[in-house]
C-alpha cells in the first residue's frame, strides 16, 4: 500500500464503523476499537469514569477471567492495551496475522460483555494513580470546564461510584454508532468487516450521539503547588488550534522547530548552550473545538529564572522575526520523515485512521499531509507565534519546593 492510498471504510448492520489499511508485506495486524467518549463527555459527578471503565474491561467477562485474558494474549505472543483521552477511549491489540481470529473474539468479549469484577480492588489502583497525577496546566487554561478536568478523574467520584453507575455508563456510551474498529496490517477489509459483524454484535445499537461541553480558554492564571521536589517542574501555555483548523500543519512545524527536536530552539538555547535544564520542550494538542499549546521545563530552582528568561526571549523571537529558510526546511523534513516512517508500522497506521474517524477529523493520506506541510511558509509560522505563543498570554502551572522562589523566577519570563 502506498502513502497515497486511502483507507477502506465500511459499516456493520448495527452501525459500527470499520476502517482499514491493508499491508500485505507484514506478518502482523494492529487492531483497535475506538469509543467516542473521554473525560470531556463526563459530568462532574462522573469525573474519571471513562478511565476507570477502561481499567475494568481487563478484569474479566463471564467467559474469560482477567488471568485468562492475560494468558491468552501472552500465549499468542501478542499485546493488548488501552488508553483514555479527553475525546475518546481506545482498546487495541497487535498479533500475528494468522492469530487475529483467536485474539479478536477475546477483545470483543472484553468490550461488549465486561463483568465489572474486582471493582474495589481496581478502585484502589486508580485512587493510587490519582494521587500521583498532576495536570495543572490544562485546568488553568480551561478552568471550571470539562476539558480542563483531569482524564484520570477525582478521588471523590472513583472512591464512591457504584457498579450500577459504571454499568449504565458503559451501556450508554459503548454503542455501535459511537464506536470505530480500525486495523492495519496483513488483513483485508472484507475480513475485518466480516469479523466485526460477527464478533461485535453484542454491543448496543441506536441511541443519541455522545455530546460534550463546549470549551473556551480563560484568562491567564498561575497555579503553584509546593512539594519537596529536587527540581521545579514547570508548564506554561495557552489556547491553541482545534484539530480541524487548516493551520494545524503550520502549528506542527512551529512546535517542531521550537521544542520538538534536539536541534530545536529551546533544546539548544536552554539545555545545550547554557546547561539550565535536562528536560525542556514544547507541544500542541488539538480538540474538536479548542486547542492547547505549551512549553515544559524541569530545572533546579537556582536556574529557573535564567531558563524562564531564555524561554520568553525565544517565544518572542518567533513572533518578531521570520524563521530562516534552513531552519524551516529542517523542521519540515523531520515531520515528513516521521510521517513516511510511520507508514511502515501497523500500529501507527491503525492509530491514525481510527483516531481520525472516531473524532470526525478529515482523513488525509500521507501524501496530502506532506503537501500541506510543504506549503507552510515562514509568514505562517510568524503569524501563529504572534497569536498563540506569546508568554504574556500564557497560564502557568508549576510544582516545586519554594513558591516564592518560583514566582521570582517566573517573573523573568515576561521581563
């Protein structure tokens, strides 16, 4: 299959969407079931249920115990895992092509008929995970909103939600029209469609589409948590582009040259030239109706002020000056290289097409994405930097041992 070929798309009788890319040259299949529900679809009283439910899918069904599920996939030499985000949940596997018809029935059983066993034991696991989890920046950018709540949820909800509440949530959201099966590897589309028709028939059909609360970035805020850490961990950021914004490819180029490479501006100026931090970089995330850009840093307290000053200067430079052609070319070539190399991985292909379909995002071929990356200009980068990457408009989230010292260091970000 070439980079310009389009995935094949179909639908089962119950409304389950099926998308695939055939890769006859490999001996494996990556298969994922995507559910159009994540943390931003939850009410405050449900905060974290999407993630908790994902955990419980692995705790057994009336047909397979948790131990048997683990033994089956281990015995097949394959893997099965899951992830929950703000926009979706995905359960995925990768096995040899000849073993799909043995592995897929087990995964479909997990999804369609979870037993919700070991509820209290798994509740403690997630509560422990909550205690270690911090997502201060997104909460600061989208305060008081579903998008700003942590994916992992709250201890109050996870510690008290009954089995019936989780079962109702599963029945409401894990329905065929709200789900997508995606696969890439040595499997034909007809095979996948036939298997999905037969194996996923136990999932509910019909019902209303899942809806989420609209998001809007708030005014810049500062959140600092004092903890006895050796380093100060800092994230600064603000609103970004939605996942369907036509400027998203320019955003990817900007993010790459700013903090996504060893040759990126932040890595070179903060770490390599000045030795101010081991960890520094940037990222950009797009959602259906909103987005987020951010810079992250881990450094000693006595280096924080200088590191913040350097970061602030680099952000302003992006808006003040056009990116040199050589630097722009390096970022574009890096993105193109990663895109093309991803076509050799069944897992990457499965993720790309499944995520696009479950989030209702334009499904571009690799060649189409490359063309859009190539079309990005220095003026596009500068305009985005001026609109979204100005430190004066950023919210701040930091964890460290001394709040007063952190505030003093952060003041140099906008000095």
